[in-house]
C-alpha cells in the first residue's frame, strides 16, 4: 500500500567521507557502479551479473521543473498542512473527484510539456554501458520511459499519461481526457488559457506560484484557493457508458450523464481515476512481485532522488539489505532509515561497498557517466593494442 511517512527524516550521512564534495561523490559513485559482485550476496543472480537496479523518486524530476514532496522547496517542506487525496476519498466522494480533477486540469499542461532532464539521459547512458539491470521508479511522469525505452523500467506507482476505469479497467489517454474536461468546463478552460498566456503556470516553484495566487503540489496538482470546485464536471468512462458492466454483486450497473456528457452522481459505475497508485491504495500484486524480482536479479541497488518515505519503496531497499546487496543513495536531504543500511561496511570502503551522497542527480550523474565512458574507452584502447601486439607476434 502507498502510505506516506510523515515522521522527521534524519540528516544525511556521507559515505565514504570524501563523498562530501561533488568530486568525491563522483569518485565514490564510479567505484560503486563498477565494482564486482560482493561475495556476501545472498542468492546471487543466476547469470552472475554485477549490474545495478535503480530506485528513483521525485527528486529525480525536480530538474525537469516538477515539484517534489520533501526537497528544500518541496510541498511537505513549505506547506505543512498539505494532504494529498486518498484512494477511498476519490472513490467514495463525487465532490472530492470534482476537486481533484479541477486541480489536475490546471496542472496537467505544465506536466505534459515537461521533459526528461540530464539525470534521465545519464541513466540511459549507464544502461547502454551495461551497468544497469533495470529501473524501478516511484515517479508517475513517464520520464524514464521517454529517455530510455530500451532499459527495463517498472513504474511502481503507475503513471499519469492514462486513466483507468475502476469498473471495467479500460484505459483512456490523459490527453483525450483533458480535451473532454475543457469541453465540459468552458469557464475553467478560459481561466487556464489566461493563466498560460500570462505565464502563471510556467514554473513549479512554490514561492513564484504563490505570488500568482496558486499553490503547486507534486503530480500535476495546482490548488487555487477559494475556487468553485463544486462546479467542475468530468466525463464518464466511454466504454461503461456504451456497455454498463455487471457489478461484483451480480447486479447490472447504470452509467448516466447530463446533457453535455458529464458523469452523473446517479451512476453506479463508469468512474475514471488516474492510472496511478493513489495514497492509501494497494499496489497490484503483479507489480509488487515484479519489483521484488528486479531487486533479486541485480547485484546492487542505487536510490536516486527519494527519501524512501513511502513504505512501498522503503521495503525494496530493506529487501536489498537482507540480500547483503551494496546500497547506494544519491539524494539531497535525509532518507528514511538510512542509518540502518550502512551498518556492516568494512574499513577502507571507497564507495564499492556502499555510498551516501547529498548531491543532485542531474548534475552528478552526467559527470559520473563521462568518467566511466572515459575509462571504458581507455580499456578498449588497451585491448586493441594487446590484440595488435599478439597479431604482430604471430606474424614474426
């Protein structure tokens, strides 16, 4: 289940000690990614690989202009009263859905036009170098799939690019849904157009948004204080509207809409929700299993841009710890339970056994990739020279 951890986070610890500077962190991360598998690994991967599985969080996408939860300018940091909508609220309350979709309608444009940043492209390069086994991401922005579609990526908490019907499970592209919202809510659409024209939505910076009367939250949520959310309308699932499904109790459902096509509260089916795992919602069993298998198929884990504040993510690092996998954490700010992940490091660790860096992924990872590519080029050069020497010897 996706449940946020609201307790205080510890200050970041730095491992190894020389990782307290960007250059030191680069060297440590380089050692971590290129180290051979530890002999202490429990149930090593059958193929004997020395690859890393990445676990990424909201901090990975901050450089793309998106808001995060617990960073220096994160929602939980600046807005202590913020509380995301929970799954049961969304399912049970028509008014809660109106409020959710109104705020999402305003925030979608900025989220939709955002693109992967240098950190994502560095992950692509690391995948091409054979350093990575797979990626598990808590993010719902689809940036990993955009940047490196060839690298196996599991979206642990789903994705915002589609909606899913809670009745028939069919999916609908968010872009098409956004068009329907604009048609059903012309006044809101006009307001959104005005906000876009004056540039009010050009930034996810909370301070700048507040100056313009807006509050920004993660996952494309824009709060407009005192807005008439109760006037907002949203469409029904088109499939359920055409063919109302049979309910779990065996009865026939009904899906009703008003004259414009907006979902009616008289309906018993046809509710669309974002294809994300909302807070308080359980992760699908197949996704949970796939995440565990991704951990078991790698030799080490690197956490990037996550405070591990949700149990669904924290438990994966705990699983890695139980397998004696080397653990790396690249995150600005504290991480839930991080002190427990580095208790068995041996003396002289240069990063190969484990790392903890308090640096930004979008600035650090490209430099790590550059160094690793340079080393690979030199190694290939040596192999070419050795091969040429051997050939010349045979000629003699």
